[in-house]
C-alpha cells in the first residue's frame, strides 16, 4: 500500500506544480494583454 501511495503522490505533485506554473503564466499573459490595450 505504501508503494502505491508514493507512486500516486508524485504525479499529483507534478500536476499541482504544473497547474501553479500554468496559472502564473496565464496571469502574466492576461496582465500584459490588459496593459497592451491601455
């Protein structure tokens, strides 16, 4: 059971990191887009 939990935790962590980086990237793109309109 422990091995399975460890195997499942790694992809979840990578997914969370990917979502976090994606959110930051989207935020920067949106802010740059709004600034460009001004």
